[in-house]
C-alpha cells in the first residue's frame, strides 16, 4: 500500500545515492538525480499540490529561459531539437533539484549531509588510487579493467626514489579540473565534520577513533587538492573562506600562528615540487606569465568579447557559441595560419568563464538572473547558524568559474545544485538589530562576489589586448614529450644559450607546422611553401657550440588528443648528420614529401654533441608558420 510519504521517501533515497555515487560516474549522477526528481513530481501529483517554487529557483530557471530569447526571435530558422535537447538549455532539468530544498525535512537534510560526507570519502579514495595507478581510471574501467593501446596515460607528477611514480590525481573524472571542482564541493563536508568532532573530543574526550579517521581523510583531501593543481579551486577556497569568515568573530591572535605555520608548510612543499616537477612548475609559472605554453584563454576571450560586442543585449542563444566562436576565429587564422591547430583543439563549447558564457547566451536577462540567484543563495547560506563552511564550495565554484565553466560541467553542476538543497529553511529574525547585522554581512559578501566578477571580467578583457603574434609558440619537448624549458629558451633567442658545464649530448623535439593549409571554412590543401628553420651556428662566442647535429625530420598526427582520448603517434621520416662549419644552417622540408593519410605536423628532432667543456645551445630561428 502506498502511504502519504512513500514517493517522497523514495525520492530522498535516490538523492542519497546521488550524493554518494556522483564522484564515480556522471551517468550514475544523472540517473539518480533524475530519478529523485521523478519521484518528487510523482509525490506532488499524489499530494495534489505543486512543489514550492522558491525565488532562487525561479532566478535559475529564468537564467536558462533567457538562452531562448534569440532562438524565439528567429524561430523559423532554428533547429529546435538541437536547441532544446543538445545545447546548454538541455541542462535546465538539473535546476529542478533546487525544488528539494523546501520539501526536505531537517532530519532528511541531516541524513543527506552524511551522504555528502560518504561521497567525499569515496572521492578521496578514488583520488588516491589515481595518484598511484599508471592508467586513467575511467577508461580503464570502461574498457573492462584493461589498458587499450593508444589510450592517454595520466600525467606523471614525480618518481619517488626512482621507483614509485606518482600521477596527477583525477579520480574517475576525465580532467583534473572536474576532479578539482568536485573536491571543492565535497571536501568542506569532511572539514566541518572533523572540526565538530574535534570540539567534542576537546570537551569530553570522546570519539577518538572517529576523530583520527576524519583528520586522516581531511589531510589526504588537502594533499590531493594540492597535487591536483586546479589553481582556480585553490584560490576559490581561500576566497570563500575569507567571505564566510566575515560573519564570524574570529580572533586574529588565535588563528595567526596557525595561518603562519600553514603558509610556511605550503611554501616549503611548493618549493620542493617546483624544483623537481615540471607539471607543478608549469602550473605556478602560468599564474605569472602573460605568454605561456597554456595561453588558449587569450584567444578564447578574444572570441568572447568579439561575440559580446555584436550580441551585448539579447545574447546569441543556446547552442550557438561554437559557431559564433568559429566565425570570429576564421579571420584570425587567415592572418595567422599557425593558430589554426590550437584554435581547432580549443574547447569551443563554452567561454571558460561562467558569467561571460551566460551573458553571451542570454544577454542582459541572463546577467540579471545570475546575479539574482547569487544574491538569494548568498543570503540563504549566511543565515545558517552553524556549520556555514559546509557550503564553502558554492563560493569556491563561483570564484573558480571565472577561469573555467564549472557551472556548465554536468559532473560539477549537479552536486553544486544538490548541496544547495541541503540549506536549512530560513527563519525570520525577531530582533531588528540582528536583522540589520545579518543584512549588513550579506550585502558585504555579495558585494565582494560582484566585485570579483567585475575584476575578473576586466582581466579577461585585458587579455584580449595581447597581440595576435604572441598567441603562438613552437613547443619544445623531451624524448618523453615533457616540456623542456632550457631548450625552449633557444627558440628565436637573441644568441646562444648556456648549458650546464660538461654536457656532451642533448636531445629534444621541436614542434613545427602543419603540412596542409586549412581554415575552419575551407578544406585542407597540401601546403605549397616549404617548412623552414634556421640554426645559428655562425659567429664566435666564449664557449663551445655543438660540433655536430643529428637532425630528425618527424611527422606527427594532428587530431585532438583530449577529444580522441589517445596520444598522437609520431614517426621519423628522415635523419641526417650536420657538422658545425660556423655558418647559418637552413633546413627546408617539402610539405608534399612523406605525406600521410591526413593533416600532419612536420616536427624536428635535435641531437647535439659537444667535445668542449663549456657547451652552448645555438639559437633556432623559426617563424610562426615556418615560412
């Protein structure tokens, strides 16, 4: 027999499973979230009353409806199936998770918070496994617990004692950013539980084993967060911590020593990793470098603001971002052909900035809706009497969303909205003074959120001023395809580059150019002009230039490795030995030679040899398009 609350209880069960299993699979996450909503609506039908549509839900709903403004105005030429089902608007159903907020009881929310904690434990465990496992977990499991040749391997972080390799922790997710976003949402639940048990233990000396267990997982979570290298999440957590601390009367004298010790520990660990790990070096260097090996955001924001300039008021509509991106990229590639490949593999499904992406799609209505949702959610979080830091992930994702579209990533968006369901129902304050104090804090926190969005938008706009010629760099790699900063410094250098004394041989690979001419609106045609580089062996220096060079002409596939989820194969098509006669050496490669089955790169391998004890690396001259 079906009771009055049967369907509601089933809905809560699926919501419980949703929080626990989200760290493992986006498919499971969507299935359990969708099933919980199905029983929520079934319960409403059984009860013969509609769910309560709260204000923050309505703003979120309006945000997605704004994506249809432009399609409606051009209804006769719109592919409505694609617009409604296969675009950003298709994620509108996820927002209905917010309807759980008013239907869940206090006890049910308490139980679901425990589910978040369990999910956090699973997220940490999967991160530890991926830290130690030589294969990416998701494809390894999907391929029947076996590694298929060609599948992309995880990035190696370090090799402890030369025997124990450590890999970039990403859990069951496909990217470190998604895993970092999930850590931002789930870890605060473990931190809050640890702090609560610590306070109980300090007063009553109880739950010792539980406290040790929680401290261990909290520590492991922080280590994974650090090793994951999602810089936007690092700073987002710090930003959120500062915002939530505004409502607490925190004694600076009490926490200052802990902050000091914590910063010293982080700095020491950062120093060690920076000295011995190229991946961490790149993560830190890119924070301060205007031009880096990871400069895709520069031209992404060039496209973003180019689109905004034409669609400031009404937006471009759901599903149209990729085509608008390409339309802005075509003239750029015509002027700078070398940009085609990097632009072609740049994710064109989103703007890498949540606020800008919403604005681009829905115009000013989207902007108002997003800010309204932020205000009401911030207000709800700051009315929580205890354990406000459970919701730290909300502010983290909003901050980090200025660098990545976390709110467009289903794996992050679903638990993001789900956790907001667990906010307690707001109760009116009877004390006018208390009301004014709370409102003052709410306005301050909300103001800081808006200020950050404004500043980061200005920063993104500033990036668009970077000259197009600086948007490309020929990458130098080691034999194992790791970045090689020392050899990289010789590319288009003003003179020879000093090497460590005693170096007798040095090998590296230089990424060249495509053997075809291609743009987004044209078919690939075999390139007519030869690929050309120059090696500057001329002149006299106070040191030793190489005595000889074994030069490899290499061909490399040009597909998108992230999309195909496998590595590009390479092959050597020619090898020649060049002796140093103290002249400029010009290397010319005919693009029509060694043609493969499709568009490929023509790269070079350099094996320099020295007899002297004071080696210098000659400068290599190469233009953007290898002309």
